[in-house]
């Protein structure tokens, strides 16, 4: 339509010029007119026509640009705003209102603001204005607030536009942004899955290790030390086995909540796995404190387990053990510091429930061959490499043999023999004590069966049983009557004869 109007105006000017040209030609050809023709009106007319033509072309081009700008503002899916040199908004598009919720009347004449749930971020605004002054451009992803107060993320770019206007240039700032809230929320969800424990919402093992490494690197002359505490819930497996894993997860969440509510918000609290938690007291909170601060922190942790837990409608009392290690007293890097805390935790568990232990270099050793020893122990159980030695028990009052005590030994290929004091603690720690005791009980019953077959009187025979068996209720941890022992021996004899 604008193009048709433009051509209509040009045609009108041409026709007007032709009309005046014809009139001038007629006047010049009149014989009664003896004077020379006056061409001034014609020249003025031509000049006027040229001026009008140029003005029409300029108007058309500008109108075309304005039409394009209007279409860009109205049809763009990205939000667009334009401000003057003082950052006062003078124009917005429809997408701006759709994304932010603000109409033109809400923001016209007002300055651009970076709003967050914590308030206005003036520091960010200053950074943006500084970069625009220096470079004429700024871009980045920021969080802002919609008109209804809901936070939303935008990918924003701002450009400084300078246009010449007579003696002085005009400065405008054009901002264009897109709504990236969905993408940022997805990124947050993925980050949470990789950094947070899915059950408790605490930091996971990877983040705890990362935080510990950063804390160690941050230690200096002013803040030279830090503390870590490993926590293990006593008999958590029994909760899972009796009430189910769902109730076990409820317990873990409650423990996480109690630890979070009771400890300093500057501490890093993490779930390392299963029923193990960890606490990192950073250098700026631990440095300058005495060992009593560490003890007090451990007491606070254990105190959280003294209040019974409500699990599936049942009131359940639990306890926990803690292992404490201090940097740099107990180790100089993250791996060995965690091993120190774990060693202290294992010692605390051996000492009993609801207790804590500090790592002690003289008492705890970080033996790099421990895994090899464990492997050899399980292999020896599988290969039946252990032997029972029967120590006689003599009744001096009646001058007769009263019975025997069965003692286990671990023969080695080089002819040496390892005593129980060296491998029983390791077996109790890694759970090998259960199959080991079963193996020794079979050996004992086989030997008693052989003695009975040979009509050898053996009296009372004793064998040492780990406390772990009593906790798990194995049959040989209960008092047995003579007829029950006979049944076991008879069964053993029948198996030997059948084989």
C-alpha cells in the first residue's frame, strides 16, 4: 500500500511538470509576444519537483525501516526492551510482557533492574553498566523476578546503539532476552543428582571428597587445621532386614535432618553410603580450637541418637559411633585423612556403642596390605587351611582329665603359624568371622565324632565364639544340652559313614 502511494505521488509530480512545460512552450511560440521567454518559473518548478521527489524517497525508505522495526518488535519471540542513555525504558515488545508479566505502563520511564528473591542486585547492574560503557555490549544468563514474584532465568544480551542526530548523537540501549527457566531447572536437577545423595539430600561422597580437598588446600598460617568426623549407625542392617528398606530410608532422612539442625551451618555434612555419614569442620571454623571442641562436636552428634526414632509407628532407640581425624596431625592429604577417620571409627565400633575415638598413630596403623590380608583370610577359609589345637583341661583336685579347649591356628606355607590375635580382629571387622566359625565348628564336630568312634572319652570341650554371633543369634551361641550335642555328633558320624 505504501509503495502504491509513493508511485502515485511521483506520477502526480511528473504530470504537473508536464502541464507547466506545455504552458511555457505555448507562451514562447505566441508571435504577439516579442519579448524573450521567461524560464525562471520552469526552473523553480523543476527544482521543487526534484526536492519533493527526494523527500518522497527518503520518507519511503524511513517508513520501510520503521515498518521492519515494528514487525521485529511485535513478532519476535524474544523479549526486547529499549532504554535511553539513563537506562530508562522507553519501549518494549509483546514478548517482554508475555515472559515477565510487566506491561508497558508498568515499566515505561523506569530503569532496568536486576531483581532476585533476596532483593535488587545492584552489584550486577553496576557490572553490566560498566561493560556497556567500556565495550558497548554485555551478555549473560541471570535470574530475575516476574511481576507475580516468581523467579525466572533469562539469557540476556544488551547492545549500546549510537545514532547521529544533528549536532549530538543519540544513545540507546537495546536488550534482548529469552526465557531459559526450563533449561536451568533441568541443569539444577542434573547437578543435584550428581552432587546430592538421593535419599537424604545431603552432599554425596564425591562432593565431600571435593570439599575436603578444597579445605585442605585452603589451610594456611592463619587457619592451619581442620576436623573430619565419620559416623556409623549401630545395627542399621537390622532395621533394613526387619522393617524394610523404605523404613530404613526414612531413618536415614531423620538422621540427616537431626545432624543438619544441630550442627553449625558452616559444616559440610554428607552421606558417604549405606549408614555412614561424615562431617567436615572447615579450617576457618576449627583452627584455633582445642581438642575439647572436637569432643563437644562428637558429643553433639551422638546426642542426636539418644532421642528415639519413630519408625512405622514403633519407637526405636538407636546409637552410633564416631571416628575423628585432624589435619595435618593425622594425615597430609584427603585420602589418608579419610582412612584415618575410618580407622578411628572402626576402633570406636569395637569399643562398644554410642562412643567416639580419635585417630591415634600408635594404636591405628594404615596398613596398605590390609586388602591382601583380607583376601588371604577368605581364601584360607575356602581352602579349609585353619586347624584346631586341643589344649587339655586337667582337674587337679580329682587328678583326672576334665576336657579340652579348642584353639584355632592358621598354618602358613613357610611352616610358621599365625596366632588368633593376629587374624581374629580382621575377621570380625570384615565379617569373615561368621564363615570361619562355621568351618571350625564342623572341624570340632568331626573330631568329636572320631573320638566317640574310637571310644575315647573327651569330657567337656570348649571353643571361643565371637560376640558377633550372639548378636546374630546362631544356634551354637546358645547353651546346648547333652542330648543335643550327641545329635550333632551322631549326624556327623552318619555323614562320614555315608561318604
